[in-house]
């Protein structure tokens, strides 16, 4: 029998298993919009950061930060990086 290698089998499933072992909760969002609105609170499949979870997590982890600092952190974390160069220069 020929073994088939897929990204799902080689990367996604082992990553999900590891995250589960570490106590993370995982969610299969493949059919997320089949019944209408997303149960994760996303507006589209292109929205990769769950803002409804990010903001409270940042507040919980940084209770002394002013709201403006939290908003700046959210802006930086969600900034569009699609046009960025994937290479970097070493200081040689």
C-alpha cells in the first residue's frame, strides 16, 4: 500500500496533537461558515486573528497598560504583512 503524504498528515495533525497535549483547545473551522455566522466571531475566512479573544487576552496579560497601548499592540499584531519581503539581511 502506497503511503500518501499531505500537509494535513505531515504538519497540521501533529501540530494539533501537540497543542492538545499542551492543554490548548482546538477547533476544526473548515466548515465554519456553513450554517451562517462564524461561531468563532470572524467576519470572513481571511480574518486570521480572533479579535474577540485577542483584546481580552492582552488585557488579562497586561493589566497595568492603558487602553491606548493595548490598541497599539492590536494594530501591530494585526498589521497586513502580505507585501513584506520574506528575506532578511544578516549584518555581515
